[in-house]
C-alpha cells in the first residue's frame, strides 16, 4: 500500500458504520465524509495486501466555449440539468482523495455525462493528470452528445468512438494490468450492452495466464451480468436510503435478451472460470447491489456500486483488498 503516513492522517478521525452487514456494509470516513464499501479477496499467496479502489458514474456534465457552438451540445445544455455546470467535480475530488492510496483505481463508466470537450477536460484535470494510472471503462453516456433532448445523435457512433479513442489514455475496449503480483485488473468495455470477439480472445488468454500465475482476475465493466441465480429477479439495493430493486436476470447474458454470439461467449467465459475470476465490479444502476454469479462449483462476487455524485457529491468508493 502507498503513502502509509499520509493514509494514516487521512483516516485519523476514524470511520463509522452506516448500514448493512459483512460484505454488504456501508461505511463513512468521519472527517472527509466519503462513503465506502469493502471486499476482501484471499489469494492464499500471503505477503502484502494489494488495494484496488473502484469509483463509478461520475457524470461530468459540462460544456466549454467550443462545445457551446456545437448545435447538438447547445440543445443538450438546455435540457440536461442533472449535475449541470460541472457539479461532479466536488465528488470526484473527494473520492480520489480517498482512492489515491490504493495501488490501482478503476472507474467503471459514465465518467462523462455526454460526449463534450468540457467533460473530457474535467476528466483530464481531476483524474488523469493527477492520477495518470487510473483505468477508466466506457459507459453508455460517453457515447452520445444528445442527452434528454428527445433527439437522436446526428453523427455516426464510429465518429464519436474515434473522438473518445483519441482522448483515452489506455485501450478503452480492453485493458489488463497485473497489480502487486496478485491481482489482474481488467477494464472490459460493455458500454453498449455487449462484448466482442476480440475481447473474448484477450480475456481467454488472460484467464489462462492468471491461472498459471495464481493471479486473482478482477473484472471491471459498466454494466452487470446475469447472475444465473433464480432469486435475483427481485434484488433489493444495499443502499438503505433509496429502497430500489433490480433484476439481475435481465442483465447481460440473460436468456431473456437477444445478445449476439460474441456477447454470449464472453458471458459463458466468465461463468466457466469462477476459480480464476474472483470478482466483477460494475456501475450503471447508480445504486449498490452485491450478488453472486453462479459459476458451477464457484460463486463470483458481483458488486454494483453507488454512483459517485450521490449524498451531495460526498464520494463513494469500493475498496477491494486482495490478500
Ligand atoms: Fe450512470
């Protein structure tokens, strides 16, 4: 773990338990007010603990002067009021002040509220410039300029992906890193609700490597997958404050969906490798859930984390401790 003295100072005021039991617990740092959850993954390798922190759904809603000259973004500015004028800056600063002590930070999509230069500049300024190693998954919001306008995007998806690809600091469809010789963190794009053959090939190779080298594979992606567990059709939120329910059985991989073959193959690959894939970490639903994916003789923990802006931009972080 990094910066142990600074970390001790950050946590000096103590933490409090807000709600939930065990892996479903929500805590808060008393001084900074940041909310966090915690999961421990034991590799049996011993040695120093590796910490990977997840943040999700930051939703930078901002247009710079140049964006305002763009007709589509001018329309979005009129209609999209949630987190307008870069309101998410406060929340990401709070969350990163907590997460910067981790060995790796991963943000699981919807960092931009819509595709604007202003939102990309904020991503640079508050995430990638100060913390250049941060891995960021794409979410659905990055892909569009029209937000709540009732109008569909006037440019091609390819052209918008090209803008993002030029901006992204790593492969935005698949990025894999080994952290502390224990954890293999994979940022897997499923922002359009699907996977690709190229992702299948890279993920299968990584799973084989992880099995050989006894690494715990942690998958980070925007949308959750179907757990395959019948009871998960009506799954209560962990977040006592909002009382929402979700249906994991309609998520990616579900037999109720018309997923294409590549998507089904990646989904099967996840469920067939529960010995190596030790966790799936997502956002998208904005509320928190902890469910377990049925992987035969294994159960893969699947966390869906609260969106970072909630509780007045307090910051919400999931600490993943790999022992
Ligand atoms: Fe979101």
